[in-house]
C-alpha cells in the first residue's frame, strides 16, 4: 500500500494529461504566432532597426551611409557653436524637449480636471442612462483626429468663435492671437485626448463600492473629505491609466502642434519629422525617436510602480 | 429610485454619490466636446469660400467634395485599406486572443503582451519613423513600391485594437461551455465553430469595427509610410489643411463625423443586444 | 420601574418609494421608543422594512412622513454626517486602502479630534475588540470575523449616541455567529451605547435583545421583551414568525360580558379554559388561539383530554421528540398539531405513529390571536 501512495506522490499527473497540456501549449504558440510575426515585422522589429540607424552617418541627400558614427546622438543634446566651434548644449532641441514634456503634463492635468468629473458623472447616472452618456463621449473618440483639430483651429482663429464671442461681449477690441501658440496646442491636445482619460476612469469608478462612501459619511466626513480621502484613493488606478493614455500620445504629438502651433511651437514629433524631411538627418531623427521612447518608458515605469505600490495585495 | 442629478439634496434620500461641482464640470466638459463641431458643421453649408463669415445656405461644398476626383480616389483607397486592415488584424487578433486568454501562465507571457500592445504604448511618430527607415531599406533592396507596406503597417497597429474587445469577451465566457462540447465528442475545431465562435462573435465584431475606424483615421503612420502621391483621406486632408482651406474640408469633415456617429451608434446597439 | 430616558423616538414614520401606480409603501406609520443603554432589535423577514427604518435613523433615507428624534432633537432631515449615530454595515464597508488602525481612526479624524486623543481612542478600541496585534494589517488580509470586529471598533470609536447594526452577523458561519452574539452583548454593556440591531433570525433576536420590535410588510406589529414576544404574541404573524406555534380555531367560545377581558373557550368533554383577551374581542366567528408545541403534553387517554387525535409522525431530535398529530375535526377539515416533548421526562418514549392520543395544555399558555387590528 505504501508503494501506491509513493507513486501517486511522484507522478501527480497522468502521462496523458501532461501530453494534452503540452499539446495545448504548442497549439497556443502556433495560434499567437501570426499576430506576433506581423507585429514584429511592422511594429516592434523596426524599432531595433531604428536604434541601429541612430548609430550611422547621415547621407547628404537623406538616408544613411553605412558607416558607424555617434554624430546622431551627439546632436540630440549638443551642438558646436558655428563661429568658434565650442561645445554647447543644443538649446533648440532642449527647449523642444522641455516644451513637449511641459505641454504634455499640462494636457494631462487638464484632462484630469475635466475628465474626472465627467467620468464620475457618467458612472453615477442610473444604469439605463449610462449608455447614452458613454455614447456621447465615445463619438469624439472615434472621430478623426484631423477633424477635431481642424474644429479647434476654426474656433481659435482670428474670426473664430472665441474671438467673436469676446468681441461681442465688449471684452476685447481687436481679435486675440490665439492660434499658433503653445496654449492653442495644449487646448487642442486636451480636446483630442480627453476621451482617453474619461473611458478608463469611468471603468474604474463604475466598480467603486458606494457603500464605502456611505460609511465615510456615517463617520462624519464632509463632501470634500469623502472626495479626498475615499473616492480619489480608490480610483487611483483609473486615474493613472487615463493619465498614461493621455501622456503618451501627447508627448509624441505631431499633427496637433503642426496645425495649431505653427512654426513657433514645435514639439518633439515635429522635430523628428523634420530630420526626415528638409533636415535630411536620419541618424539624428532616429536618435530623437529613441529618446522619445525612453521618456515614454520612464513614464510607464512610474505607472507600473504606482499601481503595484497602492495595490499591495489587490488582485487585478 | 429617482436621482436628481444636479441637486445636492433631494427630499427622498441623502445623495451619497453627489460631489460638489462635478455635475456642472461634467456637463461643461461634454458640451465643450461637441461645441467646436458646431461651427464646423454649420459652415460646411456656407455659400462662400470663407469659413467664418456666413453668406447663405448652399450644398455646393458637398457637391464639390463628391465630384472631386482626388477626394474620390483617396476615399476609396482609405476604405479599401481599412477593410483589409480590419479583416486581417481581426483574424490575427482572434487567434492570438484564443491563445493567450484563459490559459495558465506560460513562458514569455509578459513579452507577448508587450508586443501585442506595443502600438498603444509607443507614440505613433516613433513607429512611423521606424517603419519609414525599415521600408526604405527594403524598397532599396527589392524595388517593390506597392501598397503592401501600408496594408502591413495598418494591420499591425490595428491588432491591439481588435485584440482588446475580443479578449474581454473571451474572459467573460464560461469555459464550461466548451468543456461540455468536448464532453459531447466535439473536436477542437468543431467546438470552436459551433460554440466558441458564435459566443465570441459580438466581441469579434466590436474588434473589427474598432480596427476599421482606427485604420480609417490614421494619419501619422500613413503619412510616413505612404507612397508619395498616393494619399489616404486623412493624409489628403492634412495636406489641404496646410494650404488654403475652403469649406470643402468642412463638408468632408461633416460627412466623416456623421459616419462616426453612425458607427458608434451601431456598436452600442449591437452590444446592448447581447 | 425607573423611567429610562429615550434615545430614539420614531414618530409616525412612513416611507414611500416611487410614484403613482408603482409606489411602494416600505414603512407604514411606524412609531416606537428606543431607550438609552438598550439592546434593541428590529426583527422581520426580508423586505419587511426593518432595514429601511434603520437607514432612516442613520440618515441615508428621508422619511416621507413622520420624524425621528435623537434625545429630543429632530434629526429627520439631517444628513448622516451630522448625526451622532454610527452604522455597522452588512458588508462591513471597510476602507480597503487603509489599515485596521486607519479605518478605526477615520471618524475621529473627520471630527478633528487632536492626534493624541485619536491614538488613545484607537488603542482603546483595538483592545475592546481584541484586535491589538492586527492594527497595521490591510483589510483584505483579514478574515470575516476580524473584519466584523474592525467594523464595530470603527463605528464605536467616535462614541456615538446610538449604534446601528444592519444584519451584521449574516455573513458569518454558525459558530462564529454564536461567538459574535455574545461579543456584541458584552460590547453593548461595556460601552453603555444603545445598540439597534436588525436581523431576520428570530433566535438571534431572542438571545441578544433587551427588547424586540417585530415588523412585517412595513408595519410595526409588536414591541416587547423577548419573553413577551415569545409567550404573548399579539398577532398571527408574530406568533408564527417567532418560534414554532400551533394555531387552533376554537369554534365554541363565550364571554360573561361583552366588555370582559376574559374569554371562556370550550374544549372536548365540556372542559372550559379561561383565557385573557382584548376587551372588545368579537365572538361572532371562531377564535384563533396560539400555543407553543413545547407547552403541550400527550396523554394516553384520548377521551379525557382537551383535544384528541392520531399521531401522524414521530421525529427524534436528541433532546426532545416532535410529534405531528392530526386532530379530530368535526368540520372535516384536517388540523395538524405539533407537540414537542422533552425526552428527559421519559414520557415521550411511550407514543408511536398511528396511536390515538389526547392533547392537554394549560390556560396560561394559550394566547388569543386577534387579527382584526
């Protein structure tokens, strides 16, 4: 009898079961392979090629010369003074870095300030109404970026709605210069990316246990205290997810700063594009792209750390 | 129970959900989401080339857009591209979802998720530039200049968008249904065909529609990967916006906006019929 | 008896949900007084309105009509965060993003108590519910019983005037429930705070309460001590909901005078029992009486008993034996009767199914049920 028990302990699964499990794993690898192959060829793989290119030399007419060089990376951060050749930081580039980060953070903040109440509002409607409000927020999300950016262009233009409105109230005489400023870019980005903040926030708030709010009120909390001490900490995962979803496209924005910022408010995306157009400096463009990617990954790191810290024993 | 959404206190009960200022901010926000579209729609009917001074009602810009050969060409190209991208990406995403959902942990799981979600996690401009470089070298090596690049690129970045709704639906499905089918002698393929697929279908449909819209809307990657001269609707519009803008753009935009409304409406109707 | 002061006065409280045709009357003109330092239970089946009443006292619902007074002050329309009343929720509603100690200190922080005082009170509460070592644990690391105790400590920390408990023992397993029942009684005595406890479990209500209010379909049926509720149910529902009861229709009854508060009930063989009743009790139809199964005995001699019948079923329950008896009926309608006899008395072993027996009981164990109210 002891021997039977021993054999059960040493071979817990039957051979057949292990074979079936192995077959299943192989099947799964095969099933997911096509998607992974396509993505590797047309999304992930090229990133490595780009990394490689950043270490090559620029060719005069665009493209690269197959010769190793750190020039691309150097030019990301530094430049030589044209007169005496001294080493100086590449202020044009650095100011663009700074602008991109700054505007993206402001955009994210704006999206939180307006997106959080919106998501909360929708999540606290009676169930029958929620689809309607979600529909209202989803439509802009599925509307072309260009259309929405164009709409903002029109509103902020010289004879656009904002100026006409302010003039009709008598607050200003001459139309304000709203377009082609950093403000316009920020407004444009916030307008375009707002649904990206609202939707994940909504998903989190919808799962909020409102009896916790009852408990807080029962324990003498004021409305503001409930917001600060109960609601916000509990929806933090949604806030972080929404912030990431807004920050990433913001910092890599290309169309919006192009149309709303004019030549004065270039962001990183425009700077990169320049190197593949008139700039004819592919290695620099590649290096700048990698830099952008690094900034994004740092932001993602914050995200991962904050969600794992606040949810020590929470299952996802 | 009736909830008065703007009042902080109603006579029936204590409004636990009310947060001061939130309803107002939310309504302002939703209003502002749609407000800019109003002048855009409005001026598409303008009887003049101006975009901000009303001259009278006219369909001329819609007619102009309709008859514009260039617009026809880019629209057809966009639609064809979106259709292909949506179909291919949905098929691949379905397979990937089946392989990665409801399975015990396996090696490389994190990596696989990273690859599948990469188009969402990486800014478009980075991918666009990387593809530009990559395809340029392939073009140089093979001389192939066709549309395959664009289809490939679109399929790739559409995959995560198809994947997410399918995966969500799959996770909510009860494994026991498929086990029951297997118990009744169904082979894996037949189980898929008769049990899994029909139940998964709303998710697949949602994924396909989302992928279609994402592809249709794409500007940045398309701009960098396209063959010069062969535009899609968004890249065409981008070009026009950088030049002299006429209400024709308003007309095209309005049409696209209405199409978005219809598509979103359809999606909501389908998912509510579940 | 010393006049105890009244903690909560419920005056004519009604609650209507919905409007027009779909309107639902959750509470119908409830009036009752709950005293200081009392363990008071609201007892009734699901959906009877007891939780509604509790939520009205807590402040989460407003009464459609009537008022609630706390130590004389009208709190009917005061928001919950301004009432000195705290609740232990059915799901405990513990804040998952805070530790045990932080949960307990929450109410005190909201009341802006000084830090030192908060620390002291939290320690006091932790030792009161025996949770000292777990003070820095997160909520999802606790068992159901531990969560229950944290919820209690959290609600007691701000020293409310009244503590409300909404079916808080419902989620616990049997043994833990029994322990917590004792624990709750102990806490109520230790703190002197009025506990208002909601449950559908009549056994729980009888064990723990100083007084019970039985509610059904929004109506307050009877308020009294466990003894009164059990032994002198005033109403068909109360009699059947609390414990097992036998209901009998006595077709033959009389009164000396119409205004007497005593009624004479006729049983077999000219045996008459004198039983108290309500002054204006009508005699035109048969009288309903209730009697508990354990107050009834069987005798072999069916002919000399108050009632007679045949044993249909015998069930052995360890400490006692239950008999199901079908009584002789002149009207042809079968009346079943349940008898519970303790096995210790040795009498019970004598009866078997199919046997014809007599049923006897005392007049003081009969409760006349007047359903005409």
